[in-house]
C-alpha cells in the first residue's frame, strides 16, 4: 500500500473504521496487515465463522466418547479405576496399614454433555447482541442514504439495490444466528441455558479445539477481530477504491472545519459520510446542512431543496445548504484525486446544472438561484486556494493527506460560516470564531 492510501486509511480509521467499508462503489483489495478491517465486516465474518462450525461441533459432540457425560462410580474392583480421594474408602489391613476398600471409576453416560453446548450458546448470544447494535446503526445509515439516492437513472437504481443488499446481509446474519441457536437446542431435551464458563473437560476433537483457539477473539472482538480475520479467514478485506477513500477523507476534514468554528451536530455523521445522507450543523440558532452525495434528478424535487436542470442527473459529493437572503443557498465541494486543471475546472458545471426549487425575486421578478460556489478539492502541494474565475465562484482547495495543512480549507469554510450566520441571524458578522 502506498503512503498516500495508507494516510487516508489511518485518518479515516481514527474517525470511524466504518468509512473503510465498501459503499456504493467498486472495491479493491487491501491487506488486513494494515489494520483496515472495519467493525461491521469483522462481525459478519465472525458470525459466518461461528455458525459455520456448529454442525461439526454438534456431530463431534455426539460421536466422540470423551465429549459425553460421565458419572463417578465407586467400586470394590481396581480394574479400570483409580484411587479414591475419600477417607471413608480406606480401611486398616492386617499389618495396620491403610488399604483401599473402594476405588473410583469414571463411567461414561450415553448422553451428550450440555456444558460445551451452553458455552457455544453464550458465544452466539454475544454475536447476536453485537449484531443488534450494528443493525440498528447501519439500517439508519441505509435509510438516510435512500433519501439521497432518488432518480430513475441506472446509477440511482444500482445505488438503491446496493443499499438494499447491505440490509439483506444483516438480515442473513441474523438468520444464521437463529438457525445456529435452534441447532444447539435440538440436541438436548431440556432447556439449554447459555453459560460463559469454559466447559471442563473440554472436548478434544479438532473442530472444538479450533473454536477454543479463536474464542477470545469472539468474546473481545474490538481487540482481536482484525487479527482474527487476517489469520483465520483470508489475507485481504474489501474497502472502497482510492477516489472514494479520498472523498470520504475530504468529508471528514470538511466536517472538522465547521466544528472548529463552533458548529455542532447532535447526530452520528458516520452514516452520511459512509453511504450518503444529511449532516445537520448548528450554531447561534442557525442551521447549516451538508448533503453527502445527493443525487439530483431533472426537474425532480430533492429533500435538499435543490434540483437538476439541463442534464438528466447530477451527483455532487458535498452540497452545503445555508440560510440566504431569498431562502436557502448552496455551496458545492467536489473532490478529485487528480491535479489536472481541466478536471478541476469542470466542477464549475454545478453552477449551471444545479438550481434551487424555490425562486428568488429581483425587482419583483422571479429569478433562478444557482449555487454560489462550486469548487473542487485536490491533493495539491500548495499553501493556498486557487481561484478558477475572477469572482471566486469556482476554484480548488489544496487537500493533500501527506502534506496536510488546514489553512486553505478553513479559509473556504469560514466564508460559508460567515454567510450562514449573517443571513441566519439577520446581521453581518465582522469577527467570528
């Protein structure tokens, strides 16, 4: 992995490892040696691992002698027996010596020992509790993203299908846990209660020993699962392609820029940065919103308050909505991993292809309202923003992971900050923090 990607991975992982998961786009393979396993991927893989072992665990427990129940039997014969530990089982002989009167024998009972099954049931319950938390969070991410993925284009349909498949993966994992639990319960007639106690004696068959070897990773997943996946399953895990990693990285930095100026969010922004959606920010009773990857369709109402014109569909990476003199206004940031000036200047297309649904009035005449700015972000090694037109409506923010300085981005963000507070509070601000 080159240093550019490694820095993206490290920064995103510090914010949330979920941002390393595949989103709505193509994927590549990155070694888990770099510690890129996200928690949701790790959990789903661990569920696959555990539930996949259950049929073999049950079979071995039924067919291997040393996994059956045993009964302690006291006998007068030493054959296949051992010395007893009870004092009452000894008596004085003719030479005034203590001699064993009874011996201890371990007699197998033709019933399955339920202690190992109770322990596996405990592991399944741990996975279920973790899955319930992940599902609640991820399904909200998906539902929020579905609001932004409107339109009838093939791209929009593919994105919606991807989101629904992600939900389906969670449902399938839940079904596997339910089926695994049922498989254990069917083995015994009595009620099976989970137990966190490691069974003793522990079954010595190969599958049970394999489970014991990796049990700690299942019990403490945050500490062990990334290494567990690498060592046990395979050496790679899917993460988003580099352009989308860079896009998410820019989103994290953009959000951080607003937070450094005192804007706060009361919701988890991870889902929007991961799959697309809306991040609400507040300061001084003013609301500002960042729409991540909104899909704007031609003459179709989008929840952001903007729509697409002249083309069938447009899909900016970050659409920032602020209060304005005639309702709401928009600022667009669309990152690119290339320094090509033509591509960077091409981001100005949003100035004409995106417009507000509600019109403004000029001298009593309705007029169209387009975004105030449509800029790119690119990994340039420059200490300041670059203007692409004399009015500054389009330009480029230098954002390089290996040469990161926040000043250019903060200058751009501060302009939006001042604009939002000026129109949101009804007064122009000359000194802001």
